[in-house]
């Protein structure tokens, strides 16, 4: 894979299952950042969406946080306490610094999280790999890990609309998967629907949806870090977020770091709850 290409392909069993765009040319108000799209099942069903009309700052599979020391690295309007969503000149971006190991099934990368004025907010080390799942020809596994490191001279605090006063638990920020537009269900081992799964820390969460033409697919997410929570949408739009600041802000101390590793099984077909065990 070449460093000069505008995108990188991930392949499993000889099939392209995802495309990674490291530095998209996007409006600054979308908080430009790397993303995976399209992501496909082994059967070819597209299971991500990008630049949707309802939330054009949703970029396939990406990392984003709406409040990074006052800068918006999620995109769109910013939730302001006692005002609600407001357009502010506060949008930063996440840009590549260097590549690490690269192969047909994945890569490593160092990125810089930059504020609206170009100052360095965080350094990120990211690894993304796609692999087969033993004994299954209908599923593959995305392994997405990242470490965020604060500058040596200052703490960095991550927040969300919820921590900034939004009253309905919209604590999103972190790893986010905007699913293909269509009817979806979200469930865990013990609950189903937004009301029962949002704000929980169950070991796994599944989104069961329909791609183009009604083709069914299942996504099984795992890998919450200490203090993380699930945040999903199944009604207004389909998406799953592993939230870093659902109830309270998260501060990375000066020179310190936080690390996360998430896994997503991408499966053809709509699985029943008892078929989800073992895929997380």
C-alpha cells in the first residue's frame, strides 16, 4: 500500500471489506478526520454511511469528540450550556503525522488532533486491522485500537453534549460507527432499544440492520474501556458510539494517555440474540 494514495483498502479472504481515507478534503465545520467507508460484509453489503443529510458530519467509522478543551472535533453545531446547539467557530481536525506498519489487512498510524487555531491538542497512535473469524465464512472482525496522549505541559479534558448540559443523555464522543441508513435494532445480552442500552456498560452490543435492497447484516461491538458507556441511535438515525464522556468529563493529565481497543464483528444476515454470543 502506498503512502501517496488517498485511501487504503482492507482485505479479508481476498475481498475488500473496508476503505480508509486518512485525510479527507471536507468543510472545516465537519471537523475533518480519518474515516472508514465504505465498510462491507464479506457478502458485499455496505454497513456504513457518510455525510448523511441528517448529520453530514457523521463519517462512516471514525474517532471524534465534540469538546476537546473547548474545540469541536466531532463536527456540526456545538452544544452550549443554557443555549442549546449553536454554530461556533470552534472546529478542529485530526490529521495524519506518519504511518507505521502497513499490510493488506491493516496499518498503524500516528495522528495529530489540532484545535481551530492549529494548536496541538492530542497525539493519537492508531492501529486498524481486519481479520477472518475462524470457522465462519459469513463474518469478519475489525480490530480498532487507539491511544491518546496529552501534551507534556497541560491536561486535556474531553467532554460531550451531556457534560455541557444537554439533558437527554447525549454523551457521545469517541469511537463512532454511523450505520447504513435503514431500519435497525440495538440490543445487549440483557436489553433492547435505546432506552435500555444507552448508558450501560454491557460487555457487547449488537446492531442488526438492513443495507441496500433490504439485505440484512449484524454488527457486534465490544471493548468498552474503564468508565466508558454505550450510546446508540436506532430511531432518528442508526449508529453506535463507545462513549468516553457519557456522564462526566474525562481528563488526560499532562503527558499522560488513555488507550482503547474495540472489536466489531461484521456479519451477513440478521442474527438472533443466542447467535451473538462468542462474536464479541
